[in-house]
C-alpha cells in the first residue's frame, strides 16, 4: 500500500505479505515465480491467470466506495481517505454483498477464492475483524494515512473495465446473477460517460 508523493518518491505504508502469481501459458509459472521470488520473495503460485484476476479484491473495495462518496471526494479531493472516510458500516455491508458475487463467479470456474476480508488479513496481518469496515480501521490496516482520490481516477477508470467488467462477462457465461456488480458497472459508466 503506497502512494507517489513526488515524481521520484514513493511512500510505502505497508508491504503485503504475499501475492498470487500466474502466467500464460501456465507452463511458465514455476520459472517466472522462481525468478521473481529471487528479487522480491512474496509470490505464490495461483491455479491460473483467471484466479489471479478474480482473487484481486480491488474491484470490490475500490469502485463502490468511490462512487457512493462522489460529493465528499469532490469537496475534499486531497484530504479524503478512501478506506477510512469512504467505507462506513453500510458501505462495508454492500462491499461484502459484492464480494459474494465475486466468490460465486470463481466457484463456477473451479476456483476457491478468498473473501476480501480474508485477503486483507493475509496481506497485511490477521486480527479478529469480521467486516471490511472493522479491518480498515484496525491496527493492521495500511490505509489510515492514504489521502487523496479522484472520482475519475484508477479506482474506477481501471478497476471497472479491467476487473469488474470481465467478472461480469464470466458471470454471464456461468449464468450467475450479479446485481451489485451490475450496479457498480452501470453507475461508473454513467458517471464517466463511457
């Protein structure tokens, strides 16, 4: 969890304990993971690249809070904290519903995905938090001092088209109903006029 603070400076708030990695073709995974772990020993093999994509919690924790907090972001873009100011107990509950849809999509394709709360605990440190809201406000959270956001920033402009939209396409193939994913995609598309 980090932010660029200048053109040549990055402030690191907390390092993930590990990341899943997959390659295409899959036969290259072991070689690539071995090489990457020589430089930064934190990569674990995923079943395939689909698991890496669907196990990425960004489309669960980024677009929905951003889209539900547009006025707050616009009124205080440099001081707004996405995770602390943007994830309330009610928004956290909605995130968990969205996360259930992601997990169901993974199951349909033979993947045993982690819930977002499980992923956060594995990435940054385990505790007894039961909700995203509790976790982002806990001592293990790397997010307390991350400020600044833009309604047209990467939390929507990247995470919707590159994570949520492909997940929705997979849900369509599997015949899974995804009202939360549909809502986030539709709202983001309408706000961004894309």
